[in-house]
C-alpha cells in the first residue's frame, strides 16, 4: 500500500483521485519525451564503468594517463547508451544514483532516467513486469537486451509542489497497478485517510481469502 498511494497536503479532499500505473515520488534525472509504448530496463549498479575490479588497486602515474582514463570512461558510457538506443530502450530505472557522465549521454541518446528507487519500488516493478536487472558489464556489452519491459506511458507529474514520475507498465500478471492520490488540507488528515483506506483494503483482502477457501 505504501508504494501505491501518494499524499498531497494543501489541496481539498475532493482533489483526490485514482491514477492508472505507478507514481514514483522523485523527479527525472533525465527526461526525453517519447510517444507510444517504450522499452524500459532496470539497473541496480552504477553504469559508469569502473577502471579496475573490486579489491584491485588502480594506479595512475601521470596527468596524461588520468585524462586518457576519463576519456575511456566517457567513450564506454556513450557506447552503452548508444546500445540502449539501438535496442529501442527509452527508459532507465535505477536503484542507485548515476553519475553525471551517464545522465549526459542518456540525454544525448534519448533515454529518460529515474534514479534512487527504493528496494520496495524495485520489487513492485519486478513483480508487475517480470523484469530482472540488466547488467551491461557482466558479459558482452553489445548483446541484445532481453531484460526489458514495456511501459505504455512515462511522463512528469506534479503533486502539489513535488515533481514525480508517472509510469504505466504492461503487467505480466493479473495485478493491474493503480495509484491512489490522497489530497487534504494538512498532512495529519492525509495520514488518517491513508490509515483508514489501508485498513479497509486489509479487511477486503481477508474477506476474499475466506471466500476463496
């Protein structure tokens, strides 16, 4: 329930509504508008390539080699984003914060980025879409991307003064997610309404379990 409702203070209760899809309570790190269905991938690691493996010391003994290393990182990141573009990936969902070089090349190649998703949001997206995380540096970077889901829309959403991401997925299960937008004059009213609704949903869930048995 926590991931399927959002509270907005300072608006009348009558402004409350139900929206199809998910509302992710953070802004785009990069937004590239795209119409129609778009492919989305999920990552759980930084996409800026590392210069060495974990536990291995990387020594740079001159300014020239340091600059060459930065150029290699930039080219490698650009190649990854170009590869996402060639596989028609338009949305990158990340559980970690990506570095500026990743965001720059994402904008360059038309890939929207949403970062710092919580573990609960990641788990919900995986349940809805059947997605598994994409690991570009675990093997051949040029292989076809199969770890992708279809998003029917992805757009900015303003809730009060907070910028959010509103995204809809083609579900692989019977569950079709909708998000409840709860509005009220103050946070306390919204918390009361959220608690009452969660209690009502829990009661209905228990009721339907009894009927099923």
